[in-house]
C-alpha cells in the first residue's frame, strides 16, 4: 500500500477506536491523532503514483474497517438490578441479580443500589433531628450497597447478592448505573396484589444525557405489569418480620410459585422459568418476571 493509504488506514482505525471505546478527554486526543493521519493521507496523495491508485487503496482500507464498524449499535449496554424471592415466593430474603441489558458486553460498571423504604425512614429521622447530621447506624438496617462489575456479557451470570426487604410485599428500589456506554437511573417497585407479586421497572438515561437531548425520550427500558398497584414508602420498621424464613435450596415435593429462585448445590442461582398447569401444559409467560429468564435490549 502507498504512504497515503497507510496513513488513511491508521487515521480511520483510530477514528473507529474513538467511536467504539472512548469518550471525553481520551476521545479528544485519539480524535486529533486520527485527524492528523487523515490530513497527511490527503497531502501524501500527490506523492503516490496517481489518483487511481490512491482511491483503489482507499476502497481496500474501507473494506477492512467497515465490518468492525458494522458491529457498533446505537443501543447502550449496561448492567441493572432485578431479583426474586429466595427459596419461596413469600420468602423474607430476595436474591438480587446483576442483569445484562443491550446488544454488546457491558464494561466498567459502577452500581449503586438503594433501598428507598429504608432511605425514607432515615430521612424521616433526620427531619425529626435537624441538629444531627447522620441517622443512627442500623436505624432501619442496611439501606444501600455499591458494586463494580468489570465486564458482563449477554450470556452467563454477572453475579448476585442477597437482600432482606422490610416488607417483601411492598418494595421500592433505585439504582445508579455508570458504565462505559453511559449513566443510567433505574427505579424498580414490587407490590403483592391479590396474593401475586407484581412489578414495575423503568431505566432511563442520566441527567447529563437528558440535558444534551431535551427533545428525545430518555427512557431506555420500561415494563409494568397491568395489575401493578403503587404503594407508599415505608415510614417505620415492622415489629415482626414479614414473610417466610425458608431454606434457599431445592425442596422435593415443594410447590413453587413464580417468581422464585433457589441456590443449587453448586451455589448457582436458579430461577423458576415455568409452572406446570392442570391441563399438562407449561406456563412460561410471567409478565415483568420474564426479565429473570430472558435477555432484553438486543
């Protein structure tokens, strides 16, 4: 290849790296380097053996770079939190799964998980004690956790953690998500309606994206069970635990109701994906709880 085409190849490759992997200051540096090589290619064209050779080599360079560029998607890829009761549909303990969203692997995700029921109790205490900057430790139990996930793919598990909601029948969570593809905010609520757990989840872009794109819909993903009923945040800790304390593993001859998860002998989380019906068929559609067993954001 001629000098001009080689320079152009380097420049376009740097631009491709810029568009796929980098942002902010690093993107600006790589972008300038790519621009230098592309400008050099244009100048060096006069030193090559004619325009025909230059444009022929340009087509060769483009054919090499295009396949990689074609894999880039406008949909973001990130990790959010979604879970299920552990061991029984009415369990006091829930397993919260790191759930992948999007067409590509998610990288460098910082996750902040907040129990809004406990946060509300802490807030109410601070309002009642204006001269004290922090609520007492364990006023309502653990109210938040933070995690870092280096990489999560479309397949396989990104991990999980256990959580004990104040009231498993009325839960409210928010999750801050910062990944390579951007910043996102998740709001997830659970309500037991007529004995059945219903859910509503919304994930949207962060405030900076909304500020830069005021005319675009910030919602990335949303699902609400038609039967879902909104409930108020908790204002106090229940005097008695709500729900069942059960073994988290498989229990022979035990009737499980969806949603439910167990921890198998290999310490892997297994989520119920179907329920046998009286007519012999298997029910596999459970509204928002399909998020536990299906991938979204392709």
